[in-house]
């Protein structure tokens, strides 16, 4: 069985944006990605050993129209009924945690093209 489309897409896009940010900015030597499913909770964790950043400063810049990646990750998590937490500080790497609840309700499926 597959996860609901919205959950799959949210996990993929948050992972994609996180890895893009790590490659562009973190100067990390290692990245860890963990996906855990327990009961009705799915947790995606992305962690790196890079240089970290000042989260409040980056969110403020994003709200001003610069680099919308962090805001889009938060927005995707919220739209999927989940929560995104980011723990980081300069010189200490970054830890991103996405928590989603899996509900046994019909979910939209991706549109197929002929």
C-alpha cells in the first residue's frame, strides 16, 4: 500500500528543498534522512552536520520575499495537516522534523496524462 498522495508529495518536496539548501548553503560533510512510521504518525527527519544558520533571520528574509524555500516547507506541512520544526544555529548543523498524521480517508490521486 502507498501513502496518500498529499503525504507522499509533502515528504518528497520537503526532502528536496532540504537537500537543495544543504548543498547550496550548509557546507555539510554528512546528511541523514530518516522516515519513521508508527501507528498513525509519520515522521521525516533530515539532519546535517553543516554550518547551520540563524533561523529567525532567514524566516524574516523569506517573509520579505527572499528565498521562499523555508516558508514553502512550512506551508506544505500545514496544508497536509502536519507540523514542521527546524532546529539550527550557526556552527551547529540543522535538524528538520516533519510530522504528519495518516488518516484513513480517501485522498486525491495524481492526475494521469494520456
